[in-house]
C-alpha cells in the first residue's frame, strides 16, 4: 500500500529528520503522511456504528502517525507505511477505548455469552450449539442472533485483539521496534490461540480460518457456507467469544 508518492523531496525530509532530528522536516512528514491516517481511519470506521465520529478516529490516528515517524529508521528495511499502519490503527483503537463507544448493555451480553459458553462446554464436553446456548441464557434463538450481531461490532481488528477485549484496548503491534521479550510473548500467545482454535466446533473453526488465514470477506465466506453475511458475522462473533472464554479459563486474557 502506498498512499503517499515517494519523491526526492520526501527522501530529503526523511534524511533531515533521521539524521538531524530537524523539527521542520518532522512537520513536513506528518503533513505528507496524513492521508495514510485518513485511509486507516476509514477502514476501521467502516465497521463501527454511525454515532462514532470519523474526525475522532482521525485525531486518534494522528498520534500513531507521529509515534511512527519518531520511531522509524530508514535502516529498518521496511517501507514507512508498513511500519506506520499498525501504530495508527492501534492509536485509533486506544481512542475508541477512551470514548467507550461500546454500550454497557452490549458488553454485559458479551460477558453473559462467554460465561454461558464456558459453563456449557464444561458440562457437555464440547462447544454448545446456538439452541443450547440460547436455552441456557433464557432467551430465544432469535434474540441470541440479535445479541451476536450487536456484539460483532466489538470484535474488531486482528484475532488476538478481538479476543483481548471488546473495545480493542491493547497497544499496536510492535514487531519491528518492540523488545525481544515482547515479540516472544506475542508469538507464544499466537501459538496458544492457534491451538485453542483447533478445539472449536468445525463451523466456527472454518469461519475463523477463512476470515483470518484466507482473508475472505464475510460475504465470500457466506457464499462458501451457503448462508447470509449477517449469519457469518454471528458465527464469527460466537467463535471469538468462545475463544475468549477458553483463554480466560486458562488465565491468558
């Protein structure tokens, strides 16, 4: 992805900033790469309720852009956009957490479903069906579908963040400049998540694989499974809550 055209002037500004920490060069780079923030904010905002102001997302993303510029070194061997996007996205998620955009009722229902999944899995020795889950919660299958659709908006971003919390509270990925211990911990957590995915019901496992590994859209997954996009969204949300319940039971969230 290249939102900003590279030219000799831009390269000169990078040289002035990296070598001399020239403040004017830094300001020039911020202006040049601001379209990248708008691009990432637009992608994140596409899955959010309409009451979330896109201007707030952009403002939060700018902090990530500034952090990326201050940390970036041209000797990293990666394009600046590749380095910056996770930080911009992470700053936007942090801003969403501060805005507390997820309604309290939605958070509560997510916790109820997690707890119900955990209790039923312990009782049945397998993941519960939607009918079993709705009966345990004392609601209709139709109400469960509505709950999952509302909760779907909270399962944003990469799988590890979706599991970690409803409003993406974690910091951006830092694989390039993070400490070695942080990188090792991240890899270990990823392995644990992958191992837990193998224990999910087949349909939940398939949806996660198609969405995160094969990068299929919800519409495309629906075509594969022969169901609607909204149904895929519900299955995806249930699988994330299922994983969250298992990780919580193991003391890993």
